[in-house]
């Protein structure tokens, strides 16, 4: 390091894994020269559970309950990618209604994730009030999830070929009510936070990433979009039915923590817009393509033929992954969540490589905190938005 | 002399701006003083679980055909299905069935895939014990129905706090049960 040192003996501080405002079990070994950060080394692996290896001896349906434990704040996205990978591998169509239900669930989950980013981020900066306000709204999202899926966080709702169950009666109206309520909530947050001089002092110009740097580090999601790159996989690489809705990619060009805050708040509004359109246009019909659950394919049974047996009930899933490989990605709240899947003509995936957005985004942390003050570490780390469940997997 | 004056003026403007924004934040906070709490006092008040709530699993012994689908869809092959093949009827006879709820994560796969619907989810979620082995339920324990929240007289069931407050004012009876 070629930084001017004011003293010879540097102080090495261990932040985490039990630091109160450390997000999850991340450990930072910080070298300090007074208040100035000279170096920072993140230590990972405290929450490593071998998720990729577990996938190699589970069928997809057996593996689905595990995936909500990667990113436990944006649970629907992990499920979406887990079913999208086999669907794309085997080229399975899903009914339009299922696709719309997925979009609604994904966007609700994005709001929940951004909310639980906003609260702790503000708490890191010393503002406690938003932390309690976000839980009020997040609770409503989780109530919606609970009504549709049966669980608040570990939904186990998406299935290969659709979703596990249709939306319950009256859910759509509840969802619309929530949208109206939440838009008022966002206004409230912005009144509280966006113009607040103390907040601005702490985030403006802190943790600057230029557009080129962001691309070179492989960042994705709000981290990338806050640096002036209009890259959103929902637009760039459309999946589900995102191209049927009218919405805009949220982006800022400043590249500091404030820009990342504005991108995320803007994304919550856009999500509400998508949900309102999806709820408005949701088509009828089946919610699951039961054909993919067929025990074994009979040789001479054409679809809709005389001898063809339609499936009315869910048989045991016997879903074989053919000997192919592919990379599938979705735009999770934290960035690009991808799966590199290698099939082997068996029920179990041969390889299930997870590309977690948080892990890739965390790389840039040491570079960002160097030459900053100690108190800025929490601001920068908060603005990166990591979840250790998916960083360590 | 002159830069000092401008410095003072900009400082004054900053102070006024800061005061205004902080005042605005306080108004937002104060606007919440006129509403009722959104939390509930859990052990005494409980919210009604939705229909699809995934609580303790209920099992009907007579319906089970010992096909072991529940074992195959379970992430950790948790249900223990003990059966014997009866030669005279050429069928599997179920002897014992158990699920260890200390290990179960209530993902609901077994319930979803059971071909005879002998498994179902109940609304029971208070499964704490002093000994985790007590959570290993056999077919007898699995077939017990949970105490309905509605029937439990030690708690008051509410949907949201504002409604219960209204009901409390209306009736002299302190216990309110609001059904769907």
C-alpha cells in the first residue's frame, strides 16, 4: 500500500462475524491507521452448507425446499431459478397463468428484499425509525405469501411447469390493496430519508463505483445500474412474461451509495407497477403443466389422441434431466442469479453451479473501503446488499 | 471579511434546510401517533392462520397404501413407513408410520404428492417441547387433531388489532372472537 501513514503500528480490527451491524456472519479483518481504513480482507464461509453438492443427490422437487435458504430474503427468486433451469433444459412450456402468478410473486419478493435492505441500511447509518416502518409493509407481503403458499419465508411454491397451487380466492384483491397501501408507504420513506441532510452527508459520494469498474468487477443488479449501466435481465434477457408489461429500468449515473439507494427505491415503485399490470391482466386457465409430471412417456400416445391419458392429479415427480448443459439467469433483487446446470440422463443434476449475485458483488468491498473512514465501512457494506446465505451457500 | 459573511449565510441556509427536512420527518413520525398498534400480543392473542398454512402434519392410517411417495419427495427421506407384504391379499400392509417433527421442515411435499391424500397439514404450530424426541410422532400421535384456535378459551382470536379494539368497545365481554 502506498498510502501516507501517520503512524507505524497499524491497528488490525476484527469486524464480525458477531458484529451487531454486520450483515449475517461476514468477517472483515480491517487494518486501520487511526480512523482511516488501510486494508480490508473479507473472510467468508461461516454459513457454508454445501448447497451445490446437496443438489447432486436430490431430485428437483426434493431440492426445492433447500433453495429458499440461499437468499432467504428474496426466496421466490431462488425458487424461480431452480425451476427455470430444468424447464429451459427440457424445453417445457408453462401456462400463461402460471407465468403471471410467478411474475407477481417475484415482484412481491423483490419488494420484500429491498425493504429488508432499506431498514438495516438505515439502521447502519444510525436511523432506527425506517427499520420499524419497513417491517410493517414487509409483514403484509409475507401475509400475502402465506395465504398463497402456506409459509411466510420457505414457500416451496414454484414447480417445474408452473406453480404448486392456484391463488386463493380473494388474493388478487388483497394484492391490489397492498399495492395502493405500499405506494403511500414509499412516499413516507422518501419523506423520511431521501432529503434528510444527515443521511445525504453519510451516503453522498461514499463508495463510488464507475460504470467501467462495475462491469469489470462483474457486478449486477442495483450495484451495476447505480453506476449508469442500464442492464436489467428482465429487459435484456426476458423470462416469464416480463416483456408484456410496461415498466422502465431504474438506473442512476452517480455510482455512489446514494445512487444505489435511489435505484432500489425506484425499483420498488416499478415492481408495484408490474404487479398492478399483472394482476389486472392475469389470464385464467391451468396453473401447472401437469404433463411434465408424467411417470413415463407411453410410446404411441399422441397428445389429445384416443388413447391419451390426461393427468388430473399430481403423480410422483419423475423428472429426468437429459445430458445437456446450460446457464439460466434471473434478475434477483441483488443482481444476476444464475444456475449452470449439467444434466446426466438421471433424476439428479450432475452439476448444479450457483452464481449468487451477493458473492460476486461482495468482491468489490475491499477496494471500496480503502482510503475511507472506519464508519463508512458499514455504509458501503450496507449499500452492496449481501445475504450471507447466498454468499456462502 | 466578505467570505466570512457568505460563509455565515450559507451556513444559515443549511441550518434552515436541515431544520425543515428534520421537521418534515418528525411530522411523518407524528402522523403515526394517531393509529392503533399493528402488533399483537402473541401468547394471548393469535392471528388466524390461512387455510394453506403448513403446520404439523396429520396422517390417516387407514387411507395409506404404503407407496412411500412421501419418502421419495421428502428432501431428507424423513417419513418412516413400516410395512409388510401380505401374500394372501397381495397387498402391502402398513404397520407403523412416523414423522419426526424435530427434523421436518414443513415443506409440504409429502402432502402435495400423497396419492390417497392420507397426509394433510394442520394449523398447529406450537411444537416446542423440553425433549426433542417427543416430537417424533407415530401414527397415533399423527392422527390427533389439533386444538382449534377458535376453541381455545385461553386466548382471544383477532384478525387485526383495530377491529378487536372496536369490538371491545362495543361489548362488555372482554374476549372477542372474530371469525372470517
